[in-house]
């Protein structure tokens, strides 16, 4: 780590942006779920799913020049307006507003995240721990499902906005950092950021038969939080092994959590530690054809997300989609998790 003082204003801003991203994306998925997975079947609102692909808005940015301060504030203002609008209890409005807000969020993440800085690496860990804290406060419920959760969301939004005022920065795009962090944040909202979901997913594992489920959930929460902390304190341990070995360890640990369920507390800890450590260890990155590659990455994330959600609601889908998703939720989660290390592997080819 750099021998300089950490800019805590930047840490607050970046941590806030990540937490807002996860909450908004979850809001979008929930509202689109309400609109489509019913006895009436899917409808045209399913096309909203492509609104989450901020590669469309980022395609308008000249990466070498960045964006000026006035445009940056306009993007932030539009994002704030839409994210507040997304909290209204209306499925169509919530889905559309949260999807559009994610378009602007992509630009904000692009111009704020920089893995070459200790602030972004710190924020990544704090956002992970923040997810666990928020869900612990809400009793395992999602942010927009309760008034308390909405209050927490508004508080994070306010603090993040104030941090921009107090500690402004030049909005310079860092495409490589976004390419690494984006799939992790998506996997965080799908699975890694919800200890109670991990516990529910693995409730038929070996350890659960030996201890009560509430104790099991607490155990997983502690292990997952400590893993994020260790990744922050000792991120370079993964560099002592070849990337291939580390990636294989990650894949096997994730497979154990999702399918085998033999050593879940150890495996989930490894997944979180390796993912955060590899991202932190891959710092100075330049991605050729970033816009095209980011589009492909987001498209894959969107497809895996849709098939994962469909797996639990296959009865409401056309027959060919039902066959492609029924009983395969673990597989699409696994692919989403592999996309994290896959993006890291691709990025490492271009490390200067």
C-alpha cells in the first residue's frame, strides 16, 4: 500500500456508490420479477433488463478525455433523482427508474474507481462489510422491502452526495478498474452480500445438521466479514501462488458452496478472500477495446442473472426457457462467480 494518508472523503464516496449500486440493482431485479414472473407469464417489460447495461451510456464517453465537471454534476443529479424515484412502490416506475439510474451509475463508477489507489481497495472491502451490516440490521431483508431499509438508502445517498461536495475530485475514467469491480459487485448483490441467503442455500449441508440454523447463519456472517477484513489487511498472499492455482482454488470453493456443501464456512471465506485479493492485486490496468469488452461482460451478467432468477420461477416461462433454467440455479450462480476471476484473468494479460 502507498505510504500516504488515505483521503477518507474519497473512501466514503466510493463506498457509498458501491452500496447504492447494489441496492438499486436489487430494486430493479425485484420490480422486474413482479412484472414478469406471474401466472400471466413474461411480457414486454422484460426488455427493461437491458437498462442495467451501463455500457450503453459509457459508450458516449471519450475515455481519453473524460468528462467535464459540469457534466459530472449533471450525471450525479439525474442519478439522484432517478434513484429516489425508484423507491416509489410501483413496479413499472420502480423498474424503469432504477434501470435508468444504473445507466448513470455506470458513469459514476467509471470516473470514481481507481484500483491503483488505496481508497478504492479500501472502499471495496468496506462496501462488502457494509452489505453484511445492512442486512444484519434489516434481519436479512432487502433494502427497499422495509421503511427502515429505505431510510438507510436515503442516508447513504445523502452522505455520498456530501462527500462529493467536501472532497471533490477530477472525474477521470479508469476503465480497467470498472472492468474488474463490476462483476464482483454483481456477484455481491446476487449471493456474496447476503449471509442469510448463503445460509439458506446451504441449509442442507453437512455442518447444518450438527448446529442450529440461527447459529449457522451467525457463523457464516462472521466468517464472511473476517474474510473481507483479511483480504484488506493481507491482499498479497494470493501472489505467492500462480494465478492458475488461485483461480482453481476459488472455483472449487465456489463449487463446494453451491453444489457439494461439505465445508461451506471455509469455502465461502475462501471465495470472498480470493476475489477481493485478486482484484486488489491487479492494479495498473489498461483494457484494449474496453467499451466492446465491457458490453460483452455486462451482457453475460444480464443473461446469467435472468437465467438464475428464472430457475426458481421456471413454471411461468415459455417451455424452452423453463427447460434451460429449471434446477440450474446453482449453475448460473457459478457462472456469475466465474466471471469475476475470468475478468481478472483477461485483465492480467494487459497489466503494464
